[in-house]
């Protein structure tokens, strides 16, 4: 469940660190980075991503220094290779990319593609489709029907409670949602329909990180959650710890650790989101030592 690292800072004070074995890169992020590095090595043309490849600013800076260009829209790309980021792109944009003649490298996580496929199936079967997630997150935007407004996003318990009575509801989750929250929404929607079909699309990697993080949090006095402030799955880890009453700080790098946080702390837990690289996690452990 965790690695135990004990440091004697001086003769009077020692700190134990519990580091989650789940902390850091998931397979989807590793795959996206492998495809990007491979493309950089092989391509003689400019290499772009549409938006950041993953939600970790330090990794994006590193990729930029190696030559990856981040475009905000297709208009910024005249020629070259476009890497589709792990969160996916909207179906309309995907079609435009295919039509553009640009070379496409598909680094969309298979788990995200699964959500897109399930939503398409539910729509074909005439379900009113609900995605539990964050409306403006690129992964949710990539789901069929979101941009057009005929797939509904639920962002809060209140929205679920106000959902109108509907004949058939099909339901999926953004891959990084908290499991308990998704279950709660499903429970509420059950009372709004005759038929509720629920696909548990929260990613395994995310679920394991959430469970392990709580196991560690209950054994320590303070949790450090490491990863991009723009990373949905990292923010969720910090939120789950805080919501359960554990003292928690969300940091991107070791430089954000404030000495006063550590006063009197003898046991500290560390976890990290699925887009946090090993060198940043190692940096946090090293800084605490
Ligand atoms: S967290 Fe899960 S869904 Fe997101 S990129 Fe990683 S494996 Fe894929």
C-alpha cells in the first residue's frame, strides 16, 4: 500500500513519510508521453499538441524544451504532426483534423475512448445521456453530444436533485470523478426514471489512487498531494482528503512546501496524481528529508 521512509532530521526530531505506491504516472499518461517522445525522434516536421498533452505544467515545459509546440486551435497549425492529447478532442475537431491532411498521432487514453464509445451507444439506444463531471474539462468536452447540448453534464448533487423525471437515463462518469460522489448521483437519478443504466467509467488508476490515499491519510497527521493544480485527478485526491477531515496541502513542486506546515508533524503522507512525474515526487521526498 505504501513505502515507509524514515528520516532523522536531528537528534530530537524525526519524521516518517508514507509514500503511496500508487502515486504518479498512470498507464494512459505513460503511453501519451511515449508516443510523443517517439514522434519527436522520428518526425522531421513540427510536432504539435492541441492544448497541453497532460495536465502537469512542469512536464509540459519539459516537452516544450524538447521541441513540442502547444497550439490552442487548428488555425495555429499549418503543417506537421498533431498529437491528440490524453483527454481527447471533440468529435467535430477530430473530423476537421482528419480532413486537414495533417498527420495525426492518437495519444487519447483508451479509458477516455471507452467513455466516448459508451455515450454513442447510449444515444443510439435512445437514452437521455448524463455525464457526471466538469463541463469545461477537455475530456468531458470530447464526449459526443456535449458541445451540441444533447448530452447532459451533472456537476453537483443539487443538479441531480433538480433533474426532471425522464423515461430512460444512461449514465457515465468523467474518468477522474470520485467514486462515492458518482454513486450518490446514481442513487438520486434512480428516483428520476423508470430505467437507469449506469456505466462505471471511473478509471481504475484513479480509483486505486483515491483508495490508497485515504488509507494513508488515516495513519498520518498531514497529507501532501503532489501534481498540477489544473489536474482533475490530482485535485480530486486533495479534495477527498480534505472532505474526510484530513489536513491536506496540494502542491505542484517541493518549492511550495512551507516550513510552518511541518511544525510538530511526525508522520506525513504523500500521494500524487496520475499526471505527476517521478522526478517531482522524488523532489518532494528529498525536500522533506
Ligand atoms: S487517469 Fe485513467 S483515464 Fe486518465 S489518462 Fe490515466 S489511465 Fe487514462
